[in-house]
């Protein structure tokens, strides 16, 4: 890779040139970034990001070929944009505006140095500048995606933990309320965690309440039956409550039934009354 400090060494140093024309660069950049300029204050308020200041920083890293600093900067930017869920299109438009502005002022610099006829140097410069900008974009998007993936994984783990809340109501009995939409992924998670919780709590009775389930796929019903078989092998009896008509209909169509594997009650109160005969049902 060609060294810009050698290509642009004659006369005024490129770094000084860009510093002296800082105000003009900002004006040119804002003119180029038509879609972003109206969002600059909003972006600064959301993520404490000064787009104009960061543009000067990026230009400095590019023209001075400070690749390591450029990559660290891109990684930091990716994390911040992911953390605050800021629109990627704005970032892409802004970087393209920086690229166009950078080339505009490099052209002015070359004209001032009377170097416009140095074709070999131009192509070497073009390759170097664009590689640096592209490197920034690549590292930025990798950093952004990595942070987002970690964030989604953390949120998924939180949802998984919240979705398996086994509530002890005595030393031997617990309630497991299923809530929301049940899909294949969630049911696999529930299968593992319920068995672990029942083993840890040494429960003899687990009341599985389905009244809060919005929808349940046929695959999920099979997983639930596996859960019932699993806890049965551990000496824990299952009581199913709150089975809605649509879930019952799916089970009938697929030839499935809870009755051979667990007691079935109409609602949670009935199950509690059976387990604790002294508890009266509410009217």
C-alpha cells in the first residue's frame, strides 16, 4: 500500500490542508449529506454522537493511514449505533458523504500543488483512500452486527427465564403457568428447564396451567407430553388445567390426549382444591 505521506509530501502537508479548511469541509459535508443533516442534533441527543466531529476524526485517520485507530474507531461507532438502535441508512449516507467530501478536497489540494497530471499517483491515492473508507465500513458493520446479536441473545435468555416460572405453593406442589404463544423453540427450552426445576424442587405434583396460552402448535403439544413423561419418571404427577377448546380440537385431530398421562381439570382452582381438599372454590 502506498504511503500517503510520501505521495502528498510536497508543499503544504495534507493534514494541515484539511485542518485549515475545516469549516469549508463541514459545509461541503452537510451539503452532500442531504438525508442526514436534519438528523444530526437528534443523533447527538440519542447516542451522544457528534457526527461532524467524528467525520473530521475519520478523515484524519484515512489521510494519515492510521489503520489501527480507524478500526478501533469503527468498532466503537458500530457498538454505539447498535446500542441505541439508530438507522443504518443514515450512517451509510453519512460515510458516503464523507467519501465524496474527502475526494473533493483532495482534488483541491492537488490543484493547489499543481499535481493534476500525476496519473500514477492519483490511482495509487484512489486505491488507498477507498480501501481505508471501505475498511471503516466493514469493521463498523461487523461491530454493529456482533453487538446486536449479543443483545438479542441476552434478551432471548431473559425471555426464556421469565417464560419458565415454576411457582411453589407448598413443599411438594408447584404451579407452572404457560403464557403467550408457544412455538417449537420455546417448547424445547421449557422442556429442559421444567425437568431441571422439578428435580431441584423435588415436587410431587406439578399443576400445568394452559389458560394463558395464546396459541399452541401441534409440535408444542408433543413437547408438553414429553415434559409430562419426564416429570412422571421423576415421581412427579402432572395436573393439566385451562385447556382451551382450540387446543383440545388440535389434540383430537392429531389423536393426542393428556388423560393417559396426567389428570385434567377445567381450571386452576379445581386443581388446587383437589391437591388441598381444605381449600374452598370461589363462587
